[in-house]
């Protein structure tokens, strides 16, 4: 871990076994409990409770990759998980049924991409928002992480 700060997978907090979604009020409670800690890292933030981490966040590291690069990585990761049966969260795994469903992660990508990109840019341009580090390529992200690991950055 590059920072030594506890990292939390949002999927683990929002999905129960069998891909049962945690009710929204319980998601908010879980996220609030994490965000009450002095230091924390979330790997994403869902719109249902985005206000909770934003109230306390000091830094947002935003992966703002191109749509096609992001989609290519998502497809590769999803297809790999279909074959290797690797657990994603709480015992849940990718399935062909899920891959072709209306709620598939690929569908979600197309529905949410523009909104997320717009949100990143709004945060970056808002002086009242937490500091934003906007990374637009995997090379740039790797360079930033390496500098963080080497102590060359003050996050």
C-alpha cells in the first residue's frame, strides 16, 4: 500500500452474497462509519451517498481515462473473471447471465461515463471542493503511484 492508509472496497460495502444490494440507508451508515475515521481511502463513491465522503475528503484521485480505454479494460477484466471465477466481493463472481443482463457492468459503463467525467471536471474547477488529482492515462497513474511510494509526493 503506497500510503499506509486503510483502503475500503465499496463493492464489499454495497453488495452481499448472491449480488443482493445492501439497502441504501445501510450503505450510507457503512460509508459514514468509515468516513468518521481520521484517515480512509474509498475506491469509488456512489451517487446515493456521495455527499458523505465529500463532506470530509481532502483529496480525490480521479482516473479520467478515455471511454474506449476504460471500456477495453473493463471488458478484459470482466471476461477474465468469467473464466477464472475469481471472487469480486463477498463471494460474488461474474456470470454469463450477469454479463448479458440490463444491469451488467458494461451497460453501467455506458450509462455513467459522461456523468462521472463531468463530475470530475466540476470538482477540479470548484475551489470549494477537495483537491483533485486527475490522471488521464495508466502511464500517468503509474508515475504518480511510484512517486507516492518513493515519498516524493505529499498527498
